[in-house]
């Protein structure tokens, strides 16, 4: 009898753990504020029939370039009661904004995990700091961090040089 009770308790604990991991993406209110105070809270609006739901916020970095560098937080989903992914991204238009952009992405990622009650996956912060790609499927989440350099047409800088932008994208999805 003790073995059956212990198995039942373990099974219930596993179901509760899986359910809690999945609830992160069903708790839209928590996801909307997950990157606050680093980035603003996001809305959650219906984009129309068959398109889905979306919310985002964006900040501009203090820049020395002609085109602003930005960091954005967004959530999106196919239905109004569940998000399919959260995205923290940066568009860096000037080489002088690169370290500030990385710092904001790192701070927003750290805050996101703190807000949803999950530990930051080992290696993620180091990947952001060094500009290296990162993938993980730990803790019921699928993470991918990608850095792309040299995208698009060169952007002229105030000193006369040109810079091809850098993008940083951290995509977080439920498993």
C-alpha cells in the first residue's frame, strides 16, 4: 500500500510540475509584465480573424547614430488565452550601442526568468555577453538566442563611417 501511495504522490507531483511549466504561457498577465522594469509592460490584442494575438513594447537606446538602436519585448499566440512565445530582441544600428544593447537584453532576460519563477538557464547570460548563439530545452522551455551581424544595407554613422546592423533575438517557447 505504501508503494502505491508513494507512486501516486510522485505522479501527482510530476503532473503539477508539468502543469506549472505550461501555465507560464497561459498566464498572459504575468507574461505582459515579465520584463518590467527593464522594458515596459506589453498589451495583448486580437489582430483579427485567424491571425492571433500580439503585444509588444520597445525602448530606444541613447544612441550616437542617425538611426535609433532599440530593444523590444513581445509575446504572441494563436488564441487569446495562451501565448506561444516570448521574444526579447535588439536592433543595434550603431557600433557604439552594442554594449548597451547587450546589457539591456541580458537584464531583460534575467528579469523575465525571475518574473516567471524560473532559473536562468546555465550558459545563457555568457552567450549574451559574448554574442554567441545559445539553445536550451531545460525547465519545460525551449530557448534560442541568435545574433546576426551585418544585416541589411550599411547605416551611415555621424563620423562618416558605415555600419551594418546587429540583431539579437532571444525566443522563449513552451516545450
